[in-house]
C-alpha cells in the first residue's frame, strides 16, 4: 500500500571514522539520499521543488545501529513512506549489507515555503502514496 | 542527581546547507562534542580511553528540530547524563540560541573492547553520575 | 599512455552550503571517490589493500574552482594518473557539468605501511600505468 | 606588515577517518574557520557581510600534509593574509601541534555579489591589511 524504494550505497572513505566504521551521523546522509531517490522514481526532482518554492525540512529523525559498516561495503537502503498528510511525510529506513540489518531509521519531513512558513505538500506529492 | 554540562558552539560555514541552515545531520556532531566535553570535565580524555581499549559506540540516536540555526549563530548545548548502567550510557541534549530551544536530542552509547565485543563501562566511568 | 577514468557524481544535498553551492572541501571527497574507482577498474579494491598493509595517504592537494555546482547537478569527474614512481602517485582531476569545466584539481598520494612508514607501492600498482 | 591570526582547534571525532587521522578534506574546514576568525578580530562578522550582499567564494586552495593529526589533538592554526587586491584576498596557513608543523595551506578568495558577479571587496575590508 505504501511506496517503497531501494538504493545501493557504496561507503566512501571520508565517511568512516577512527573506529574504522561509518560515523553514525553519516546514516542521515544515506537516508536523505534515499528520500531524494524515492522522489526521483516518483517523477520529482527535489531541486525543481525548491525552485518552485517547496522546501522539505527535517523535523524529526531517529536511528538504531545494530552492526557497523566500513569502507568497501556496498549497502542496500530500503526506504518506505509510512504517512503523507497535510504538510508532513514520514519515512522508515532499513539499511542492510547483504541480508544483515545494520540500522533502522525513521524521519518526519515538513513542508515549508521560501520564508520557512509551513505549507501543505503539493497535491501531487501528497498523492504519492496512492500513485506508486 | 545527574551530571550536566553546557558548551558553546559556533556554527561553522561548512555545516550549513543550501537552505541556509545547519544541516540536520550536523546536530549529531554537536551532541558528540557535548559527550567529549562532558567526559573531559569529569576527568576523562576519550582519546585515552580508546588507547586503553575502551571504545564508546553509538547504538541509538534521535533528534527533534524546532527552529533552524545558521552560520553566525552561537549555540548553547546542554547535555545531561540520564542513565549509566552496565555497558550503556544515555544522554539527552537541549540546543539553544539565547533562550530559544532549537532542538532536543537523545542518544544511547554502548561500551565495546578493541574487538567490538560488549564490555562493562570502566568502573570510574560507571560511577560518573554520582561523583559529579 | 596514462590511465584515465571517468565517473558520474550526483551532488548530495548535505554537500551544499548556505551559498547554495557545493562546499569547496567536498571536491576532495569527489577526487577521492575518483581514485577509489580508478583502482577498482584496474582490479584493486582499496579496502583489500589496507587489509594487506598498504595505506595510501594524501601528501598534497590543490584545486581551482571555475564555476559553482549545486544540488540537482550530475557531474562528470575525469581522473588521470600522471605519475607513479617509488612510493608516490600523482593524479589530476577535471570536474564537468555537461561540457562546462567546473574545477581542476591535483593530488599526490604516498604509500605507507600499517605503522605509517613510507614503503614502495606494491609492484602491481606501480605497473598500473602500463597495464591499462 | 600583513595581518596574522592564530586560533586553537580541537580535533572532533567525526573529523577522523578509518586510518585514525583527520581526513585531508577537513583541513579546509579549519582554514575556513581561520578566515572567519581573522575577519572577526578585524571587526567583521562574515554572516553580516553576506546579509549585506558581500559573498566571499573560494577560487583556489592547496595544502601540503607533513604529519597526520588525530582525535585528542589540540592544533594551532596560524593564518596570514598575504594579499588583498581588487576582488581578491590570499591567505596562507600553517597548522601545528605543539611546535610540529603538520600542514601548510594557501587559498585565494574572490568577492562576488548576491548574483555571483565579481565585485570589489568592500573598502574597509580591502584596507584590512594596513589597519591591523
């Protein structure tokens, strides 16, 4: 019922830290990348949205880390849209290396205009869930 | 009863993104900085801990964003240790600009040895709460 | 005579800064990505090299910026190995969006062992130039 | 004759990479921090400059790395303005841990307006060299 998307992510060297693993803050870069790609497959270019005065801002994130990952790993990020309503979208993320679940995340995104004022999601985006 | 610490953080230019605000993943850098400084005021140098085979790894984080911040802002991060037990520590974070609450975060940190195996926190660290 | 490689790079949102452009330090992430991919097409996995005690460290970099790039851009990075000798490799980089040259970089990489001591490049790597 | 400034920089954990050292791209964050602080001691707030339509953009950077640095290190960055002319400023950087020179960098900064068009440096900034 909900929209899903999966992307492959190759760990970049600078994303690691002195423990030899990908730094925990980097996972939020991966999740953001997932959202960008999810929009893209749905026919949206986020850069265009911003040029049209639609800004998506992160209002809440969380992540649980189960297993570390390192440079050389190719990861698989599965992103799922769990809610789209009014000015908000919620996503959950599962990050895998092969079949091993490395981390599980979630985020809430709000929609604002160029002045930072909350606005409803564009109608086509709000209907994304049903059209995928 | 719990240990508190407060640090000042000046936003660095590269921490901002094209929306003109500090990118949401950067807040986890600030929280990490808070943990480092909290350890330091308690007499611990995290670099020394690692040299002695004590590695602290992040197992869970979350953040709610209320107001954006930008380059030029000086922020005030208040970190509080809410639990220290066995191999785990929990912290909560409040990030302010003047008296405005910008974000609220939390994290769970686990303790592992040089091989990534869970180990108890060093006793002195485990007693940190009471000694501050 | 020299080895070349070209990769496509999509700008990620967090790589931009408040001026709306990719931050100048990020270009060195792109160049590093280019080196990793150049090794990969030559049959080397840099993660394996490190596991075998071969560490490549950057000893010198430079970049000239001609035109900015932004989120939404797909870039084309052309990397060329200009010298491999003893413990050193030199590369030059040209970064394009379509046919527009955005930046031109160069780097020198040295080879060290696990203790940070300078060592010759593995013979197969040192012969890379001729074998491509 | 030229303006100098020195700042202390504590290495942050996320700035390190899997080799255990500060990643080479991070040095450009430190240099940028140096420029911000150099402006500040001269009475300029870069955030204000941007609000007044003065944007400083990096047009050229370079760095030589002599010794690595790691988490736990406190560094000393010495920044020197070597030229201010028309729309350009040049700086050189020396990064030390105690008396050990770790890296030496240089940069050229151009001045543009809000539309990215080259403009002369504000007169007070252009006179910075003489007034310090």
